[in-house]
């Protein structure tokens, strides 16, 4: 038996029931509460939707497609993951759940973009919430704060919390699956002020000020952390006032597979395949995408407290949603869907375990599949310095630049370039658990 993953009993009937309820509850709500005209599905609709030609692109709002569908997908995933099934088996359940909903959940054409967002987003979000809730419950191994840990883990992963209640394990001594968890989460919450400009690209002279806060954390599952999917992942979540929306950025980077290439005198070098989810929404533009990148990662160290990590990667933008000022698709869609190439760089220099410099770049070029004939180029660059001043507290100074350029084939649609430069000053609180 794998000591890192003790064998758990697979409960197929309960997993299948919860998977089915994740379909039945929204379908019932749409049919009998909101009386959505698309909810009057028949078996003939389901058969018609099995044709490849029946698939289309929907007109839902941007946040519905980029947020709501991934959350729905993680319910399919965790219905099986929390009932003893592994990552790959739970991923298949997510694919099946997304397909059944698209073909049997509504009368409108099955949506290509919904299937991608629900499946890929559901797998990423599902495994992340599974891992984090397991980490939280593992802290009860010594009997401390069992009820508090159960509540927090339930909020992170409601499906797993429900199953612990059904099994009579809520608040009790945890079993081996949680007790052997060796994962570590390093988190930082910072809050402060920022100055930005989404209109003319000059935040120093013409920008506006606002309150800013950010939560970011890194999950790592010990020395074996390149061997299995999601043994490493990171999340960045930013909010702020004064912008077009309260949620300004969400970035998720998750390891799918990796291997050590070689070691040098000062460093270790890896190759990793990573899944990425990126969401930006500001005064200048909005952008949401899921991508896969292969990265070269080098980790260097000098003595004990000085480290340099470098990562460069390239891959594919599987599906990106970007604004189109000339499009009104259906009732509410004002953005194009496209695919293309993704390229990234990250550098992180830590000195004396007190001073940290980071540079992070995310770029992409993608061509419209659904919408106005066009292509886009994205640049997202962030530079930051952080000084730890007292125990877990730090002062952070950052500057960055977002840019989205749209080029349209038809001359009646002018090209555009939207820019969003910013500067930030904040106080951070760091914790590891």
C-alpha cells in the first residue's frame, strides 16, 4: 500500500448519487422555481444533441462561463474523489457530468465553451479543494481543534464535508488517509493601497487610488512533489475598490507531471507540465483563459538562506475569452473565444530569508474561433519586492503592466490596444501550516 495514499473504500453508489444530484438540483430549480424556458428538456432533445453539428457556442455572461461552470464541475469531481476514487477516475466523472448536462440539462444547443470550462475548470478546482481540505483535516491528528477544522474543511470542500457527516466521522479522530498527509501550505495575506489607470495608460499622472488586498498561497506535498498531479499548486486572488469589478485577478498554477533532469553544484533542474487558469478584470479589459505549459524550472541555493528559482515555459492556450467592442452575440455575450499559444516566465530571488524579489510574466497570442474574425496579444507583467520586518509581517512594493491588443481582419472594425499600469504598497502577513 502507498504510505502517502492509504487505500480508501470506493463507494460507487454514493458517489453516483451525489454526481446525479449535482445534475438534478440545478435542473429542478430551473424547471420549477425559475421556470427557465430552456429547462423543458425532452428525450428527443437529448437524442438531437448527440449530433456533432448540434454543438455551438453560448451567449452567457463572462463571469457565468468563467466562474460558475468550473464550480459546477468540481461538484462532479468531488462526488467521486471524496468517495475513494483517484484523480484520474474523478476526472472522467467530471467529463461525463459536463457532457450529460450539456446534452440533457437544457433544450438549447450543447455549448463547446461550457463543456471546456466545466470539465477543465472543475478538475483543477476539484483537486485543489480536495487537497486543501485534506491538509486542514490533517491538523486534527493530535486531537486539536477538531470541530473548527471540520467547519473550515467543509467550507472549502462541501461534498467531502457531507460525506464525513454521513460516515459519522465529523469531529472524530481522523483516519490514516488524513493522518499521513505531509502537505504544507504557505500563505500570505496583504492589504494596502494601489494606484492605477485603465484609460490612458499613465497611472502616475492620471491614475486613481484605491484600497487593495490579496490572498495567495502555495501548496506542496513534500519531497515527492513532482511525481503526481497537483502535488504542487499556487493560487493568487486579488480584490480592490475603485475598479470596474471587485474581483480583479485570479491565477491558478497546478503541476500535472514533472521529472528531475539533473543536478549541478548549486542547483537542481526540472521539467514540468502545468495547468493554468487566469482571470483578469479591470477598467481596461477582462480576460479569462485555461492553458497548458511545459516549463523548465531551475532551483539554485547559496548557503542556507539565499535562493534563486527560475521558470520559463511555453504551451497552448486551450480556450480564452477576450472582449470584443463590436460583438453582441445573443443576449449578453460581448467577448470572443479563441485558442493559441502561451508563454511564461517567473523569477524569484530570496536573500537572507528576509528580502524577496519576484518577476512574473504571462503572455499569449490567440486567434478567434467564435466571434469577430480577429487575434489578440496579451502581456501581463508584475515586479515585486518584499521585506520581512517583524516575524510574519512584511512590507511589499509592486508595480505591473497589463496590455491586451486586438487586431481585426475586417477594416470596418478598428484595432485596439488597452493598457492597465499600476503600483501598489501593502503590508503582508505570512503563515505556514
